């Protein structure tokens, strides 16, 4: 087994040969490389599959042997200073390796079809493969400086992929916003790493944990300094995992291609902050102030993300705020010391949210022939509706992913979220109330997304579809714009309103006669069965959805509670995941353990909240709306006397808060962007008017005085007489 661990360093390097081959091919033989571009997807998937098999084998060894393996190479040795690089294989690493490789493979397969008509196909695969390498290197890192190195590479790949269509101004702004926001957290992470190196003289995890176990409890170190350094480390996780107040970059990051949203902003990169906290939790847990702060930030984030998702009309941004909220659940779990629950939810959420994001990409792909290739239209749920008739497989997978995230048993996220809710109630009723209420909100906004997308009738129709010339319907350029001039995609809504009402469906539905006027479209290139209205995507895109559906259905069973005696550390072994995670380099006393009966009892309330949220969403957005409207249900809620004004104002306030992102972006714009700009203008004026003015004034005064003095010693009697008369006149003026 140790012989196997010796070759674990190969895992992060496996995607590199394809990256280098594609890069050199584009430089040396660009024409041939681009002509054979679809072939490059196969080795990318193959090498990452080998990494996945190796990762699964290491995980099996971890489960059977419960061992930790670390291998180090000395990089720099100077007197007492030694910097080492290496890799660490423990249960936490093995979990992350499986997660990254499995989701990465499915996203690569999906991307082969999704990006097939984009001129930046090879560039996309280079970026995404390099991201996989960076992420695999991050989770196998053996010390803080190595984590920081790969942390920055992951951020760079995120910047490149968010701004993949960089000629779109909104995409360019989004990647810059993500870069600048993450620099705030990364700078704090760097300061925290340097601070702990100054304290311990080492960057190894074991040395940091030695501080936590020995020095801090015995007051052998300045607790204020340690707390400050721990806070700086946590700041890096706040930015990377989109926690309040550095969450503002995540919704705008949806300007990148949809596969990137599934890989980076749902399953892997945003989980890097959770991974870092989980890795360093033995250090944080010895600092109660930091643990309380982590749990507080997680609670604020999970509630804020849920409220901001309530009124969004962009399907990907709605899922982005959902990701932010679920990451808040993980952060809350880590803050209260529930290590296993946090990692369990990390696993279940990754597969469920990847399914939802890839499903949204399938929806966008099917809507683009109708509304064009503008994200403002193809991702707008206002223009959707009734898609269940046209994309049945996507609809089925999306529904299961939605129910999983809502916490409906026995789907994946039910087990992990319910465990976090139970532990939150045990830790603090305040955290329990907020987390439980947010679970109900999650069910509401997730089912709202599903209903607006698939329920009812299609809310957009063709205005003119008869103008057909040469060109392919699905060809898009490097910049994401349509290359086809053959179809006039001038479409109109079947309503004059541009937004979906927050609490109701005030959008007239398309009649059957209107739908019947839509006809099949046959491409001038001879491609048959190309539809003007939405259609199911190809098998290459559906295959990852079906595999992720299997994960969503069955991955939660590793968290089923069972009673199997007591482990060596005195904690009841409740789940299969418990055996996997123990022992680990992060081994510490888990704060919470409940039996199966208590778990099922606590699950009743969480499932009830989820069902209630589903029911409310179905009332306001589903087909049941007309039934309740006939019962005057809407008038009872909104227009009933004397509640009309009050409830109307509440509705308006909630909608405005959610649709405008809680006004946080506006606040940042006015305080930081405009404030810093005005401060810069003030400093520029001070520099030019005061600093330069004094300097220039002294020079000008010297010049004038010199010009006057030179006439004093010039030898001209007329000048002497002139100055003499001036002095006499001044003397007589002041002393008459």
C-alpha cells in the first residue's frame, strides 16, 4: 500500500501533457491543431479518468487502512530555514480528489458538445484542464505555502474562464470583479501564512496543530496575535467560497460558459475555501472567538444568499445565489465544529448543484434558437415556461436536482443538510432558527426556478421566422455571437411586462393556436429536425446529466445513520462517512453525535419546512395559481382590507431587496469605487495644487527676486535713482 502512495504525486500532473500538446500545437501548427480540435477532448477525458481511478483506489486504501501518508522534498535549506514541497494523502484529500475528478470528467464530456461550435474550443479545454491540475495540486498540498501557490493558480484559471468571451464588456467586467474581490481575501491569506511562519518558524500543518494542542491552551503564545493570523487565513476562505461580505463576485461570474459555472462555481473552486478551513480546523477549534466568527459569517451568508435568490430572473444567477447559501451552511457547520456534516454537505451539494448547472446549460442551449445567443435572453426565466414538453430528460434531471437541494428524502442533500440543521439546534437555537427558516426559503426559490422554467406554457414566440438564407443555426463565434445571418431572431414576449411578478404569474400564457403556428425548420445545410422551438440537447450533453442524477439519488446513502458501537475516541459511529474520515490528520473530538431515532425525529421538521416551501412556490408560480386565484386567495393575501397597504409594501420591499442584490453592490460602488475615485481626485488636486504649488511657488519667487536683485548691482545710475525714489516714497508713505 505504501508503494501505491509513493506515486500519488502523479495525480495532479496527469492533465498536463494534453495542456502542453494543445498549447504547442496552437503555436507551431495552428491550422492542423484547430482542424483536429474535437480529437483533443478524448485525451483530456482519458487522463483525468486515470486520475479518477487512482484517486478511487487511494480512497479504498484509506477506508481499509485508515492511514495517512506524507512525502516531502526539500526545496530550500538555509541554516535554520527549510522549505519543503510534497503531497499529503489522508481522508480529506481522498474525498476531494474523487469529487474533483468525477465532476471534472463529466464537465469535460459535456463541454465537448456545448462548446463544439465555438472558435475558442481549444483555448477552453486548455484553461479547464489547467484548472483541474491546479485544483488537484491544491488538495494534495502538504503545507501552507504550497496551498497558496496552487490557490493563486486556481484564481488565475477562474479569471480566464469567467472572462472567456472577453470581448463582451459584461464578461470582461465580471472577471475583473472576481479577480479584485479575491485579491482582498488572498492578501489576507498571505499575511496569515506569513504570520504563522513568524510564530512557529514552519509552514507544515503538523507544526500548526502542535500550537493548537500545546502552546495556546498553556498560554505559551500571544493569543491575540494567533487570533489575528487565524482571522487572516479565514479571510482567504471568505473570498474564495463567496461568503459575506466578499460574495459579490459569484453572481457576475455566471458570464462565463455554463460548464465553468458547474465545475468552478458549484463543485470545486468555491469549495476550496471550505477545504482550507476543514484542513486547518484543529487550529481554528482552539480559538473560540474565531470559531464563533466563522459560524456567524456562515449564518449571515446562508440567509443572505437565500433571500437574494428569491426574485432573480436569470437562471444561472439564481443558482449562483443558491450556491452561496449552501456554502454558508458548510461554513456554519465548520464554525460549530461539525466537521463531518460540513464535508458531507460539500459532497452532496457538489453533485446536485453540478447537475442543476449543467441542466441550466441544456435549457439555455435549447432556448438559443428562439431568443438568440444573448445571455440576457437565453438565460432569462421570464422567456421560458412549458419546457417540460420539449426537453423531458433535462426536465426530469433538473427536477430531481431541485428536490435534492430542497432537502426532500431520500435524495442526497437531505441527509447532509438535515445533519447540519440538527447540529445547529444543539449548538445554538439562534443558528438553528436561521438555518431552518433558510431551508424553507431554499425549497421556495428552487421550486420557483423549476416552475418558471418548465411549468405552464412557453412565454415567447416567433415574430418572423420566414427569412432563411445560408448559414448554420448553431454556429457561434469566439465571442459568443451568432454567425448565422439566415434567421431573423426577432422575438417578442407575449406580455408587455419585462419581469415575472414576485408573488404571482402575471404573464399571459401562449395559446394552443400560437404554438401550432410554430413549424419545423430544416437547415439550408441539409440538417433535418432542427426545431425553431426548444428541443432536447444531444446525447453527449445528456450523458453527464444522467450520471450526476445517479450521484444525486444515491450518494446520500453514505450518510445514513446506523448504530455500530462506539469508536476509540468515544464517539458513536453513525455513518459510513464517519469511518472514512477517521482517523485523519484533522482528528479531533467531534462535538455532536446523535442516534438514528433522534436523527429521524429532527428530520420531520426540516422536511415539513421544505414541503411548505414547495407548496408556497407552487401556489404562486405553478399551475395551481389559477385555482387559488378563483378562490380569491390572492385578494386575501394582497388586496384584502385592511392588509392591502401593509402586505403590498412588504411584497415590494422583499422584491426590491432581492432583485437589487440587497443593495450591497450599490453600496460597494458608491463607497469603495466612487469613494476611492473621489479620494484619488482630491489627492491629485492636493498634489498638484498644494505640493507642486509650494515647490513651483518657491522657484518662481526665487526667480522674481533674482530678477529684481540683478538690477541693484548693474552699475546703472538710473536704476539706483529709481530704487532710491521707491524706498523714499515707501518711507514717506508709512512715516509721513
